């Protein structure tokens, strides 16, 4: 994972949390929504009041709702016994979020990406699961952005 | 339980989100199906044929994951 651009103190925390979130998902892919969940548990962002449990539940609701929209109700599907990869690779949504975070870092004249900058990169997605999940969790993206 | 009466939502954002959700659902079904097939003694070549993909593709996705189940079969 391209975490070399991160500020030292955030790198380890973010990388570990991201691995954990993606592994729990079982697909061997790190998506932008996994970055969001990882950052929600980051001590440096505690003041934002992002609740990890609440976001995880909103993410699950987003999934159920998206499936229901095409008429698929998938309940109580058993879980596979183990995830696909213990070292998940970055999916496009996560790469784009990190790229946006890097641009914000450069624009702010900072040398390394902080957790704040990465979160901005994550929530600045116009489409996809992150904005849909934040909306379901009733989090005002504009307000959150202003605090970063 | 999976209940289907397929419809396509009018809002493209919802329709596109459904595509992603269906892909993730398909992956989950695949993981469980492959796991059960391996437990029942299917080889990766047989699973690959049933899925219509190469044996290498099945191995790449599942062999590490199912290392414990497949240990005594290969």
C-alpha cells in the first residue's frame, strides 16, 4: 500500500486499521469506505465525533438498500470461513481517495499527508458508497469538510 | 434467503450502486460455494470448469484462503 506519503504518526495506525476493515469485508480489496471506517477510529480525528459503529451500520444499510432497489433481498447469507487475502490490495475507489488526499496535502503546503487530509480525500468523492453511507448516517458532508 | 423480482431503479445513482452491491454479493456467494465444493472433494480444475474460468484464477483467489481445507487433498 502506498502509505509512504503519510505522516509518520498516522501511517501505522491507518495502515493497520485499513487492513482490519478490508479483511473483515472478506474480498481482499481496500475500498474508500474501508478508509472511512479506519479513519473513524483514528485518535487524531476523535474530535469530529465520527462513530465507527454507526458508520459500519450505515454501510451495511447502504448495501441492503442498494440490493433492495433491484429487488434482491439477501439476508443471513453465511460468511465464508476466511477472507480472500491477508494483505488486501487497493481498489480504485481507495486509490482515488488517497490521490485527492495527496493533492490537498500539496495545496496546503504540507509535506506529508495527515489523517485529516486523507479523510478529506475520502469524503470528497461525488459518487459511490462513501457519500451514500454518510447520507444514511445523517452526516452533513459540507459541515464535516469545513472542520477539516 | 435470497428473494428476487428484478427491477432497475429509475435513478442512475441507485442503479449503479446496485451493480456494485450485486458484484459484492456474487463474490460472497462464490467464496461460500468454492469453500463447500472443496470440502466436498472438488479439485480446483473442476471448480474452475463449473465457474467458466481458468484453474489459475480459482487458485489465485481461493487457494491461500482455503489452505486448511485443501491441505490433505492436493
